[in-house]
């Protein structure tokens, strides 16, 4: 763990620990802090560091294919966890999430377009419910009412906010990522209801209410299936 550790001494008040998706660890520390204090800090954070490195390793080991065939054995991500698709012939079309599998019940098991449509619809339903739940938890912080939530496919961004109308748009693919990453994107967009742009005040506001927002944001840099 310590072999990838980079210690940077800065004119700051608190220690800042960051873990990048390549597994490297950076520790920004106040200039006055000694080696003993740094060692004690790392020991206290050892479990957290190991869990983050384990998560990063799991992402690197399951790089998604460029295109899905929607056949049994393929992996699909949901809330940061990989599930194995199991296609089952059935009279009723439905998608059921189990402990380790994503079961797709369908009349025509060879109809790729239909299978894709069913899974996409399932993702959209789960996404809307999850995103709305996160909004309900974080909206009281910004003390603003969200008048509409829209979930749609986006190619270049995770979310957007219409400040004047109080609309929040979120990327459908976001539901594939861990909940803590989803919380960051939701809170990021909610914060725009107060600070419409990415000014220093905006980032200070984000940091004040979500001190680990950079670590959460880093999770979104890996493409998931």
C-alpha cells in the first residue's frame, strides 16, 4: 500500500488523503506534521484505503466489452456491483435482480432488440427511484425544491441543472455506479440551484457538505458495462 504513496507537504490545516483510479495514493499534509503523525494517520485509515484499492482492482478486472449481445454470462453493473445476466425463456417478459444475477425472463430469447429494450427499461425504472430517493435526502441541505427529475441517456455529462426552472437531469448510466458516486452527482446538480456556475463559492459549498467529493467523483472515471 505504501509503495504507491506520495506525500506532499503544503500550507494547509488538515491532512487530505486521495486515491486515484490507477491505485496511486497521495497524502497532502501540513508542513508542521511529522512522520510519526503521518504513520498513525495511515494506520487509522488502513481499512478505508484497502477497501478503496480493492474496489479499484475489481473495476480494472472487469472492463466492459464495447457492445452487449444480451446473452447469459454477460456482466451488467448496478449500484457499483457486477451482476451476471441469465436469460430465461418465459411467457412473461420481466427483469429480476437477484443476489448475483440479473435474470431476464423473455418470450423470445433470441430477440436481441427486445432483450435490450427490457433491460434498458429496467435500468430506467431503478434509476428514477434511486435518484429521486437521493434527491429527497439532499434537497433539504440546499433548501430548494426540485420541480422535475428527468433521467435520460447522455454522452458527455453525468447530469445538468436548469437553475431557473429547478429541473434536474441525470444520466441513465449513473445508476451503474456506487451510491456514493450517485450522491455526489445529485448533490453537485442540487448545489447549482444556489450557485449556477462552477465558481469558487460553488466548490467551497460542495466541499463544506461533502468533504470526500473528489474521491466520489473519481469513481465515475471508469466506464462500466
